[in-house]
């Protein structure tokens, strides 16, 4: 257990559905991240939050909408996704947004878009 | 653009042998490097890290070597065990604090 939990672990949705991914960290960290992991590709950083404020949007399409209500929780709202959005979505947290800070990852949500 | 990459997609080793996983990076300004291990169905798990002012760091059964001259990072696993079978990622970060990951290499341990 890394102290970062994600729900659901698996999600299948149609292109017209709206769903949300949830991440919670129990480590007292102040920075949280969303990554996308596709087969045969490096992990892609999507969003970064530091003390609940978004500091990075890595050119992510607007059909992905993040929300960070507090430093412990991070959501990724999904709507009108495409089949190519099928991937493992990983949440991570770190003590702070700084160079020498290890990121702790959750187990991910395996998303399939039909 | 800047990238972090791994030389080989898969590595197969005999149980008990030492494993060496290599990684090349292109950003000479990278200041911090991490090795992650990802087992099936799990998220990446931190193994060991090294700062750019060091060239070697040892952990329990693992050693990371950094050669800044050729921008090369390696992970050595001593006495490889079946539980070491996983995908291994190198990652680097610089002043922007963003981790950049390599593609990953699969380590398979033969009994």
C-alpha cells in the first residue's frame, strides 16, 4: 500500500457517458497528479495540483476535467470520451511540488471507452 | 524534445543472477532521477533515487549508477528473485519539477 487509493479500479463507459475517477491520498501531501498510461508509451503527465491549485495542464483535451477540492482528494471528470482514451489512469502525490520529491502512485483506474 | 528512454524492451535473467537495466536521458539539466517498478495491476512503486551530484547510490539489493557525461542511468539488482519480475521505469526531473518517464522495460526472472 502506497497511501494513495483510486476508485473505481476498472471502468467501462460509452462515448456519451459521464463518469468520474477518484483519488485519495492519506500521506498529508500537498501536490497531486494525474497521469495517463497507454500501452507501449511512457507515462504522460496530465494535470498537477499544488495546495489545491492547478499548476499544470499538459495540453489535455477538455473532455477531461480535473477537480481538487482539498489536498487529499483529486477527481478526474470524464465526458464524451473517445476509444483512444482507453488507458490506465494513475494518480500520484508528493509532499510538495519540488525537484527532490518522490511521487507515490495509486493502483490506477483501468478505463475502457467503447 | 527531451526524452528519457530505455535501450531494451525486455530482459530475461536467471533467478539468482544479477540484473542490469539501462536508461538514457537527453536533458543535461536533469537534476534528479528515480527508478520505479510496476507490477501487474499496480501503480509504479519507488525503488531508488539519485541526485545529479552523485554517481552511485545503493539500497537493499539495488544500486543506481549515474553517468552524467554520457547521460546514462542504470539499475543493478543483485541476486534477482522471481518477485523482481515487473516493468521498470526510469524517470528524471529538472528545475520544472515534472517527472519525465521512459517507456519501461520488462524484467522476466527464469526459475
